[in-house]
C-alpha cells in the first residue's frame, strides 16, 4: 500500500475514543451489516464455545453473538478503551445471559491470546482500519483452534466513492480512507493458510440532505480520514463549499447518495494445520481473571 494511504493508528485510536458516546446513535449501517453477517451463521453448522470479537466497539456484535450462542464465552477486543467501557456498561444490564462478556483493549494485529484458543473469530467492519491485513489474518489463524471459523465483514473500494470523487476534484490530498478489494482479501486469507474461503459483496446506499450531515455522521462513528496524506490544517469555508458544489452532481430526488460496498467472508482453520512458530503464550483463562 502507498505509504501516504497508511492509517495513522494513533489518530484512529483517538478518533474512536472520542466517538464512543456518539457511536451507537450514528452507527445505523454498522448494525445492519452486523445482522446480515450473523444471518450467514444460520446456514453453517458450527457451535463455538469460545468467541473472539475483533473490533467489538460498543459491544453490539458481542451481545448479538451472546444471544445466538448463550452458552459461549465471548472476548470483546477493541483498540479504543472508551468503546469497551460503553460495551461493559451495557453488559451490566443484560442479566439474563448465562455467561458474561470479557473485554480486552488491544490491536487486531497483536492479539494477546494463546494459540488454538478460540472456536470463532468474528469481526464486523474492522479490517479496513488495518495497515497489515496479512499480519492480522495470520493472528486470527494463530488463535483459532483447528476447525475454528473466521467470519468477517469489511468495506470494499466502492465505499464512499461519491465523496472520494468530489474531493479529488477539489485538491490532491487524501480525504477518504482506502478500502481493500474483495479478491485481495481472499488472497490474503489463502496466504494465512485459512481454508475454504467464501466471499460475497452487498451494496448499500444511504442518503443525506447535505454533505455536512454526512461528514458529521462519519465523525460521530470515528470514521473520518486518518491517512498519512490527509490535509494537516483545518478545512476552510471556501474549501468545504467547493466540496459541496462537486457533490451536488450526485443529488437525486432531493437527497445526496452515499455508497457503501460491504464485503462478507468466512473461512476455516484446517484441522491438520501445524501450530505457528513464535506464538504468544497468554491463555484466555488468565485474561479473564
């Protein structure tokens, strides 16, 4: 990947820390994709006892998984501590669940879990925030038990295409985070020695009255631009007006469309896969303590 398009992880973490209080109200698409992702489990015969939710955010996906697998232990992992704090406060009010959800503040590329320790790695709309997809998928494979399952969603390159094209007509800076093509994700799964990969794409279109509403919502979920080539100064009024003017060409039926390309995928860790060398040796049991 072009170094100018790399995600600044410190800024990404800070963006999500700040968005913790506003995330749930604005994350309509994220919840919808979570439902569509979970629907895929209706056709898969897999009963996990230990689930790792990577990029758990405020815990919506983890709680959905707990309802689906009430006997399972779930570890919710996220880069932003404030997000997990919201998720933990939500858990306190769900007393009917048989098992509690445990929370870990860590990065997807450096999972603090033992080899062969989870039955499922679940990740909803998180992979697009990683600079090294290969490393993350190797980590997912490492912590999965033989026969364990990876289930994920991420954004494809047509996501925010109207906003990207409008900015491109205004200046040469990077204003929209990059998104990985479905085929590249599939190739990365194969390199991580994950078997039987299955992938598909679904397109969503959200509508807004104006560009400001879109930008405000992206900020509310912590999804504004954090690439290395982003503009370093504040956006001036004339600059923003130029963006609005460019985006107006897409207006239909009095609203502005915003495209999202959602990539879904799942794969399995082969039963006969050897343990990877140089693995981390921290058990889930000790993390739960």
